């Protein structure tokens, strides 16, 4: 962790969505043949990863990840350095399930301490119901165990704050050094307001005024060959296939193959919670009715005992 530089931005909280988990596939001669040199008792190939939602880059806030695997695996503690646009991941083979420890190291500008995540490697179909397990079996044997998470930065230091809100741009956008309005790298930092996507302030209301404009400067010449004043051409932002912009807290609106986390997923989970609440309320009412019946029966027995005495 680098020593803090600058002051903390008080009253500001910024979050960034990401996904972590494992994907496993059983070895099969046709669909997933076992590579040469893999031990005979290994039954699956699997991958553990941390990546951005919709595969957007997260190396501007996450520098490296340490994966701690089972001690029986050679070189079981591995450090993966961040490469722009690529997930932090490890590919392995094995036969058993175990808990994986992932330690997140943030970029030096953040001055944040490392944080630890834990995830259980799943090799076999699982689910809350038999229907969910069967659906996983029918998915070509691929076992997906992914988790949606949000990294929260409370009152970040000023240099890191500038990096986080340096612009919600698609991965193909030019950097500031190229003359564009945003992009990657810690140098692409331009202060903006806290109502940039993904930045929320717990001070009352949103601030207006300091909105970021993405533009390119162009210079034109007149008939005499003299340069006119630079003109700014607006930079048109483009969304990814899932509608996500880099360096933002946006998540896709709908699910797509390989991208199961979206607003659609959120609404489905909310609906499940509502249905569960209705069921719990019915169970509570039924329990109260049973308790009232038992209470009346108890009072009747006490009355009978009193008369008998």
C-alpha cells in the first residue's frame, strides 16, 4: 500500500461492479479432451477469475490479485498482475472441490489496504432446487459458479478519485494523451462532479455544473494560412454490446450468453424476494393460528383441572 497523497474527498462514496467465481468442465473426448501431461485422476478443467462486469477493464482500480489454491496443487499461491482489458484468472485441472482465497491489491493511487474474497470451487452441478441442478447438467456439463460484487471506495483520496471519475468511456475510446476525453491509465485524470455514473455522495442532493464534456480539439486554417482558434469537436460515446461504459458503475439492461448479471437479473431476484416474503407471511399467519388453537386448548385443560380439583 502506497503512502496517502492528497486529502480524502469527504462525503463521497464510489462503487464499481465486478464479477468473480469459477467455471468448470468435465473432461470429454469430444467437447473437452484432456491435455497431455494431466494426471489420470484429474476429472475436470476449471478457471478461477475476477473481471469487470460485461468484461470491461478494471485495472484502473485493481492492480493485482493473489490466488491461493489447495496446497496439493503445485505453486498453489500465485500472483496475477493486471493487464488492461483482460480478467485476472488462473486455469487449472483437478478432481476435488475446495475453497479459493483471492486477495485484491489496489492501484498505488488508492492507498487502500488489500481485501480478501473467498470462493468455493464447484466441479459438480449444484442449485437450490433439482430443476436448477438439472439445467446445469444440460448445459454441456459446464458448471458456472459466479458472484456479482460491488467494490466500494469510501471517501477516496483525491488522486484516486480523479482516476475513478476520469470518464465513462467505451474501451476503444482514446486517452487524454491521444487528445480524447478519457480512457485508461492513471494519467487520464480530470476532476468531475460526484454525479458521474457510479459516484454517489451522501451529502444532500446532486451537484450541478461540473459535468464532464468529452471533446477533441481541432485547429483550422484560413485563406492566409493562419491558424484559427481551436475548435472542440464533441466526442460521441458508444456503449458496449451490453450497454456498459468503461470506468462507470453501469450494468447491462438484459442478460446475454456469458453475461448473467444485469438489471433483468436484479428484477428477477427482487421478484423472488417478494414471493418469498409472501410465503413467509403465510407461514407466519398459519403459525399464529396454530398457537391460538393450542393456547385455547391449554386454557380449556386448565379449566377442567380446576373443576376436578
